[in-house]
C-alpha cells in the first residue's frame, strides 16, 4: 500500500496545531492551559477537524477523532463548568457542525459531478464513482476497460489526487492497449492530464497504435508521437514532438494529391481533423474517370503521408496512381465505359 494512502490526515493537522501552540507559548509569558480565548480557539479547531473528516475518515483517523472528542469534552468542562450552559453550548455547536457537514456533503457531490464531467470530456465511458470511494484516501485509482476492435482492448487506470481543500482532481491515467494477436504485444504509457495539451481516449488509442496526434493550442500546437524503441526510467515511452517550425504542412501535402475529399471546405476540414486525431482515413483518388480507394495517415516525422491499400499494406504514391481495381466502379487500368443504346446496359470496351 502506498504511503499516501496510509497517512493519518487528522494526526497531521493536530501536529500543525501543536506546533502553533508551542510557538504561542514561547511568545507569551502567561500559561495557555487556562487562557479562555486560546481554549475557545482550540475547541473551534477541533470541531472543524471533526466536521472535515468524520464522514471520510479511515480506520486510523477514526481512532484519532475518538481520542480528540475526549479532549474536546475536557475543554468544554473547563470553559463551561455549569452543566446547563455546557448543554446549551453543545446544542448550538451541534447545529453549527451539522450545517458544516451539509456544506461538506454538497462540496463532495459537486466534486464527483465535476470529475465525471472531466472523464466524459476525455471520452471515457460512464465511470462509477461515489463519496465512499473518496472517503479514506488521498490518492485513488479507478479502473476503466472496453473493447476497441476484434482482439483489441483499452484498459485505463485513472489516477485521482486530493487537493489541499480535500477535493479530488484527475491527475493523469495509465493507458494500456491489449493486442491479443499482435506480434508487437501490449503497449502501455502514462498520460498526465494537461489543460494545454489535452489527450482524449481516442487519441490515446491512436498514439499507442503508433500514429501521431496533433495536440496543444495556439503557438504550443504541435504533433506528438510515441517512440516504441525508447523508454524512460518509469517505463513510459519517450515522446517525439514536431512543432510548426519543423516544416510539416499537412494541408499542403493533401492538396498535392487528387483527393475527392478536398472538393468542399467542409469535407477538407473533416479529413484534416481526422488525421490530426491520429486516425487512418479512407479516401478516394480521382484521375479522370478512374477512382481508387486508399487509406491515409499523417507522418510528420518524415514530413509526408503514409498510404495503404484496402488490405492495410503500405504502398507508394506511384502504386496508388496506377489505377488498381476500384471498389466503386470495378474498372481496371486501360478500360473505360461506353454509353449504350437507350434501355441497354453499358458495356466494357478496350481503350485504343
């Protein structure tokens, strides 16, 4: 078990109070043991700790809270020796503490809702998360897993970290691409959640599949790609980054190809967005009356585009332009269609 999960938060905050108490004792000549102003402040501090940790304390913290309640009762008797006054104080403080607990409950409800919203924005499916899961730990790992294709599965470990105010945020996640029948085996990498460079689950899958992804905003916008041949000391892949100054212009490369998908601005935007997200995109080469379906992916490292045939085999641009069998027309290189008589089918004729 991690040290952070074993830490007694109540004890840690009591130590901070004792440090303050020793500092006050050095500053003032009178004893703090009988000073009513100091005792009232100490009692108020204890009540705050009770309200803060009562509903989410671990076993060790619960014991510390019980011991602290005994000292609270001793301070109450010292401050309010009259039984009726002491009972009135307890009723009033109970009302205040109940209101504080209600606010604490509301904060956690809001925190869980915000966490789930951050999961959704990154593309995770519905994640089961409740207050009890957050109750007794400063760090929490939430597992998520789903299929992404035949014999392929994505598994995530969402790492939640508690802030100073007691609320949790998504610090990062470990993503693993399980490829059951691939010779390359599984791929695993830790992704830190960064507001400047957000990586969603689909982009994570594409990165672990070896494809580059465009990330960042404004001047920090750039391509990133995992280097499967190089790992750091934590077992994560080294990340290669290609900024605009590197010289790869995706749209310019696309404009150099006879692509049907560049006919309208909307189609062009969709194609560029898909390639930015690391997708392999099926497109149509148009050469006169011929059409050839191929698959594209960006390759910023070599300032080029990778081309694949329908079987997923890498091909050259020259091969793509040879006019192989088209799924759409069924035509082969060297053949064309001749318009027949009305009511007759078209017939194949050889080009002269």
